[in-house]
């Protein structure tokens, strides 16, 4: 996997201070922490910034924090997006109840690793299937339908796609890793 911790971003952040409405949007997500480079880079363009911020799925939807983070962390790891993976693991892994073995497995392991229960395995299989085939086979769909509402399945697919796009963005821009973010585990 590619890491950009020793590179400069291809496009720098917006000049500060940010316009008030943009700063308020960042502050609502960051809750007192310094803004992420991803957010300040997106702030270079008002239209793109608000489209990006309004597409987020970090609110209370049909998924638990654990379900959401299994999907986000697996997709970003599969895309080699250490920047986004590291931010999410640092911010949410403890809240999601992930063990160190699970955090490592999301990057280097698979759904059959002993650290996962059946519910988590299903989500990892969903992410892997979408990454490999851009669709969901009938057996996997049946398993999802037996465990999730239609609305939750839609949210799972949208979440995976959103974070694939975020992965393209952070990798393409070569955003340097954030201070305090986790790093991919060594193989």
C-alpha cells in the first residue's frame, strides 16, 4: 500500500481564516480539534466543500457506530487510503469497540479471521465484494436482507461508495497523514 506521510500535498489548503459558514461546518465536525487537512483543502472551493460536507454519513442513521466503522475502515484500507483510515481509527475505533487484532485485520486480514463475529464478517464480505466486483452477489444479498432493513442496506452501499470516493480524493491529493492519526499496521 502507498503511504504519503513523507510527501507534500499536491494542492494546499485554503487560506485562513475560512469564511464563517465553512468554519462553522468544520467546527461542528471537529468539536474543538484542529481542522483536518482534507477539510481545509476542500474549502478552496465553496461549492465542492458544501457538496462534500453534505454528503457525509457520520450522523445517526440506520447503522451502529461499529457497523459504520467496519465499512469505512475496510473500504479505506482496501483503497490504500492510510490518511482516511488513520483518522477514522484514531477517532472511532475505541467507540466502535475494535480490538487491536480487528484494527489490523481490517487492513491485512479477511472476513474469516478469528477476531470477527458473523455480523462483522458479513460487513467485511460486503466491502470486499463491492471493491472487487462493484456489485453484491445473490448469496451475500440474501444474508444482508436477513440481517438488515432495506434502508440499512442502502446506507451500507452508499457508505462504502462514499468512502471509496474519499479514498480517491485523499490518495489523489497525496494528503500527508494527520498528527495523531493511526498508521497502517506493519505486515
